């Protein structure tokens, strides 16, 4: 007989390497959640970790309102690489040589990175990643991308994305390995991969997202989330 616990919203810390729906699948294997209606507010890519809000039974009715909440992410961007997906899981379409990275790294300072990140705050109008669920002509973009279409063929739509806060977390500038870590507070529906590529345009280098962790959704924090 299904558990009738009054818990309707469950905070989960998603690990890397699984999809958002895999989180639901894992929970349904637990006796406390077997046979109960479940859904989640806000998808995380397999590469990403961090906070997911899972609605249980009556809590699923609250998911639509939770989707509109602002979110905070900690992101890492690798410089010198561009992929079709905007992250390091995608197909590489541009890769700088060691010489190019060394020359760029020699001129890159913390002050410059912080200044460029500060310009990202505010409303941006950016193309969404082709590996996203946004639809064009009735098909999801990732379906077109998996069918072999390129960014130029798909022409992803431009979307308004609001960056509410930016906090520089660190710069790793080593030979052949340049990475920037940043905390971003953003509006609902913002793609961090798109922000990463825009950051690259502003500093004059190809950029791909190499790690992503969602730390909060509205007033909900990953510190209060359980592991699965």
C-alpha cells in the first residue's frame, strides 16, 4: 500500500551523469515513494548537478509556479573550446592549439575576467543551445540536432535571459588549461551554456561549459536537499 506521508515537495541533490527523469526513477524504487504521482520543476542536463524540486502527489500541482522562480548556479567554463551543444559533452567545432591558449593566457588577468563578467549582468538576448527542448516547426531543437542538422541549419531562436547577479569564483590559468568559475543568479528559462558562449564572445575566445551546479531555486537551497 502506498505511503501516505504528507511530504509533497522533496529537495534532491542530483548527481552528475543521470537525467532529471532518472532522479524520479530512482525515487520510485524507494518504498516511501512507490506508486505515488511524481514530477519535477526545472530540468538539469546529465552534466549538471544540484538542486531539483520533486513534487509528490498534491505537490505536483505546485510545480508550474515553481518553474518561474529565479535560480542560482555555480558554473565552470573552459576557454579555447567551442562545441555544438555549448558544453564539453558536445561535438567540438573549434579547438585552440596549445600555442593559441598560451598566447591568450599570457594576457588574461583576474581583473579583466571580473570586468567582462560584470558586463553580463542585466537582460541578454541570446540564441538558445541547439541541444534544448525549445521547439521549431513543431520539433524540439535537440531532435533536429540529433538528426544531424547544424546550428546554421537550425537557426535557434533568440530568447530573453536575465542575469540578476554575477560573482567571480576563480580563474585557473595554466599552460593548456584555462578555466573560469562563476556564480550566476538568473531568471527562469536562462541557459547557462548560452551565457558561457556570450562570455566567450566578450573576451574574444571560444568557450564551453565544463561543469554546472544549481545551488538554489527561489528560497529553496541545495543545502537542504537529500542525496539519491
